[in-house]
């Protein structure tokens, strides 16, 4: 985990600290969704942390270009491009989950 953690990220860090000691976590499939294409370093850092915790990451992660767009869930679902990207990511995650550990 990066030493440059912002205070807003502390809740995520605390959750990861808790999960790392959980016997059920290793091998869990995870899809990382990045809503800001500019934040590649944060996603890469989180992915490395999750791999270290023995998570199975759906590759590649999903980037939804939402920067500057005021969309809620309904707006994302109504946008054909975004809905398609999200659907593809979920399908990738489901395939990973079906593969087992």
C-alpha cells in the first residue's frame, strides 16, 4: 500500500487490513473498476495490494470514462457504450468466479 494514502482512502485501507486476516478472502475473484482514466497509478497500486493478499483479479481491469460526466447508475445504464463496458467487465468477473480457485 502506498505511503501517499489520502485521508479519504483510509477507509479502504482499513477494509483491506481487515480482509487480509480473513480466511475466506484468498482466492476471491475481484474486478477493479476505474472511473477516471487518469488515475492509472492508484489502480495499479490497489491491484498489486490485492494480488499480495491472494485475490484473483479479473484482467484487464475495467475503466469507465466517467470523468466530467454527472451520471448516476441509471445514466450509466442508459449509455450504450458505458453499459456495454460494464456488462463486459461483469461477464469477465463471472467467468473468473466459475473457474474456481
